[in-house]
């Protein structure tokens, strides 16, 4: 278990009484009819455990420990809700939570405690906290909770003032949650002042010309493969937001990434209009997928890959923990980055090459889709024999002749087929595809795919 979570869980379960105010503890001890000396000893233990818990957290954090919480919300949202519901009842609990959280979590915590002056000071002393892409994971939860706070509009306006892109990310407008007319008017003014246009915005600009620079435009550029515009947009902070499908229908027509929500990076990486050149541009400018663990981030950011900092069981768990949306594990990123050494390192340290994406695409198929180097695909094929017929067919359709030769020469088995049977079946499929093409395209597919394929598998 994560060490910081273990500290908190130990306190809340084994020693939950140290979370109580001292007066309550004294009353409990007296109710149990303890002697004065026994009460004093218990109170000494109470003070010792409180001080120790705070000190342990300091030691752990100084050595790189992070607080990770699995579940529907990230930990900062959990603590925001905890604070809002009044479950932080004394100074010790406040200090405990404050120490556990990182900068992002602290800001949420102060907002949840209705400490807006402290939140403003924190934003001013930590300007980067609003600019980190992962600050806005689960943004809809954040603003949904924020808009219920009595002073939410003040802090929202202040955050926008400091970093205007922050409200491009998914501010919900639900009239029934705004029973206070002042909140409703405040929210309306925020939209109008910053021209925050979104499908969910009832105050959106009518003139289409006004929304040409809106962040959602990036989905249109993914569809039309407008590399210049994507390069321009992704250099700005806050481009890689999480959106709901309905919000981007005008720009994508349909997103194949997920039925619920996506990011521009996910759309370019796995969506209907996936494009490797766009993925490269986005990776260069900070592309990410919401909900990934720190190994994913290290790979994306080209940080040194230090697996030794994890215990073996924890390391394997992290290596095979998929992203929230498509079940992508770190080895998919290594394949995407065309880094054979990294692929081998991950496999050596326990990465599972048999984990499929949620739409049942396997690792080798993923490598084929993204034009991964032949030596990486060959390495993966050697690890995963026999290969599926669909993978074999995909190699032919994507003209991966070098890999097909590798399969032939090394007698790689194909599930449920002999090599010859599989090759004949693929050839028939290729000929069917050819029959539906124009004469010009028929010549092209015949030249670059069908004839070389026949030659490799002796089908002449």
C-alpha cells in the first residue's frame, strides 16, 4: 500500500481516537472510569501519536512519497468534499490533511474549507499550480462542487484572472443548482466577460466567427489533419482538456475514443481520425491522458526511467495498470515512442504484453496502427506466439513486408491456421478490397501490397 495512505488509514482505523479533540478524549476516558494517572498516560500517548504522525508524513514526503487514492475521484476532490462537508473538526486533522496533500490538493482543500484568502495567497505563491495539465483532471467534478460553495464565484473569478484558460475545461451550467440568483448572475458574467463558448453554455456567442479560437477547434483540426494549426494550438497552455462527447460533436462528427469523454491527445492517438504525426506534435507539447500513474508521465515527459524505486510487487502492479479510458499501460507508450530498449526494459521488469485495449486491440495491432519500427513488432511477435489471424491480416493491409518476411522465415505460428492457409485467406481479402477501388488505386494496392505478399508466401 502507498505509504502516505497507510499512515492515514492506520490513524483513522487503529488510532481513530487521536483524531478527536482532546476534550472529547478526556470525556471518553472518564466515562471508562480510568484513574487520573491512567488518563494522564493516555493523553501522553495521544500527544505522542499526533506529533509522530505529522513527523512521519514529513519524512515520507521529503523522500518522494505521494498520496494516491484509488476510486471515482482523485484524492484532491475527495479532500475537497471532506472539507466542504465539515468533517475536518480540529486543528490536528487540518494539519494532517494539509501535510498529506501536494500543491494541487492543498488548493482544493483551502477552497473546501472556505478559506478563500488562503487560497488566493497559495495561488500567488504557487503560480504553476493552475498551469499544470493534470490540475484539471476531473474538472467537471471540481466546478460542480465549487459552484455550490457560498463564495465560489470569487475564487473562480480570481483563478480566471490568474490563468484564463482554466474555465475552458468544462464549467457546467445547471440552473437548478443555482438557487441563489446572485450566483447565477455571477456565473453569467464570467461567461460573457471571457467569451467562454461551449455547447453547455447557455450564454454562448451566436456568431460563429467569435469561436474560431475556441479550444474545441483542435478536434476539427485533428479531423482535417491541419498540422500547422495543431502545432500553434498545442503550444498554448491548457489545450489538452477533458471534454464530453456532446461538446465536440460539431468538430469531430463522432469520437471513437470513448462514449463519455476524451482529450485531443486521445482522439489523435486512438480515435476515428488518429494520426501519428499529430500524436508526435502533441507529445512534444505535453500530450497526456487523464488518470495515468507516474510511470506513464515519466515516459511521456522523457524523464529517466527509474524502476528500482518501486518494490517488485508494486512495480509490476503499476506497470500493468491501464489508463482510465482505453486501458493503455506504459508499454503502449513505449511502443508509441518507437523505443525498443524501453519496451525491453518494461518487459524485463514485469510488463504484461497480453493486456488489450478496451476495444480489444492488442499491443502488436497497436504497433502496426502507429507505424512502429519493424524490430519492435518482431520482438513483440516473438514474445506472443502464436499470433492472431487478425494481426497477420493487419500486417498485410498496412504493407509491413519486412515483418511478414520475419514471420515466414521464422515459421511463426498463426492461431487456428497454418501459415499457408492464413496467407491464402488474407490474399482473398486483399483481392476483395482491390475490386472495390478505382483503377488507379487498384494498380497501387497491387504494386505495394498484393504482389509482394504473394511473393513472400509463394502464392504465385
